[in-house]
């Protein structure tokens, strides 16, 4: 029988969440990381981080892992949402005092500036306003959105989780075949080989995705190769690592690496061949 999801005492923590996940794992027979990885499709490194409390598991990880361990996913997702810094920031905005009439609300400042912040926060706030408005009747949108209905009041509407405004994509997806490219920004870059090779790291806030692009300007694409690798900085051998190598090309880009942890860093490093000799970028670009 599945242990009940504890009603965490305030304040809840990622570490406590991990302890309770470990209890759920024990109640299902304590499967190994390899067994859970095979069942869920989640890498062993990501599962290990979740059980160790090193970082908050993504919604995707919870949706795959909890049912595999015999748990009910909904309460775990709800508890995870309250630990997500994006959700907490959203809740603070909703519960905070309203600005004085005629004065704009003060702008918020991003944490440490590692990742560019685009329109995600504004979109989340707009979503909250839409859900709290009991008079919104634009066509059939509310009918399509679910069982809230036009009679739902603000007191019974739960705050949306951040996933409601983020694009659901997987690591390994092609950024050019998704909407992630629409809000992509250049988050970092570097040149090597006397400036003849440019490495760029792209980031989509809507998708929480990173991908790399490398371009050579030395006119030596013919007969040579171009390669780019992007990887989590704290786990260079991660299964999420994306590598692309092509011959006779002037430029290429990698597939996406999804990184929902705003404190995690993703790095990229390029390698080119010149006259058959391989030259690696001296320093990776990390964002």
C-alpha cells in the first residue's frame, strides 16, 4: 500500500521531498536506479539527484516516476509546485499588496543573471489573472480549458503550476522543429582559432532549453569536420549530453538539452579539423 504523501510542515523543502520519494521507493520494493531508469525513461543521474535532494525533480520526472512506484501523481505534483521558485514568485505576486492607483507595479530583478529572463514571468501572471476572473467569457475558451466553468469563483480556483505556460519538449528535440526557436536568445558565445570559429549558446525561456551553434569563417569547410557538444556542467558524461558532428559544413547546431533547474549551468565546446588535424576550443562556453 502506498504511503500517504505527507502534508509537509511549513516550510517544506526539497530535501524533505526527496526523503518522502525515497519512502515511496522503499514501499514499492526498493527498485534500483537502473530498473527505474528502464521503466520511466529517466536517466539514472536525474533519478539519483531526485532521491538525494540535490535538486527539485521536474514535473516530467514526477509524472513518470511516481506512478512507476505505485504512487498517485496528483498530490506529488501539487507539492512539487509549491517548492518551485517560479510558483512561489507567482504566488507572492498574487498575494502581495496592489500598487497605488496610477502607479505601475515595481519591476522584479532576476536572481543571479545566469539565464536571460524573457516573457515567461509576464505570461504566468497573465494566466493567474485569467483564472481568477469569473467574468471572462471570450468565446468558448473556458469550456475548452476544463471543468472550471463560468460559475467558478476565485476562492475555488487553484494557482496554475508553471508547466501551464511552458512548452513541453524533451531533451534531444530539434529546436528548429519546435516553437522554442521563437523566443531564443543568445546567452553566451566565444571565438577561437584567431576568431575564425564562433561558438554560440542559445536559450529558450519558454522551453527551458539550451542548444549550441558553431560556425567557421576560415573558408576550410570542404574536407574538414565541425563538431559541437553541449552538456550539464556538473555532469559532463550525462545521458542528456548532445553532440553533433558533420563534415564539409560551415555551420551546425545541436539538438536541445532541457534544464529546468535555474541554478544549473550548461556548457558547450566545439572541435574543428584543419587539414586533418583536430583543434578543440580552449575554454567551454557555460551559461
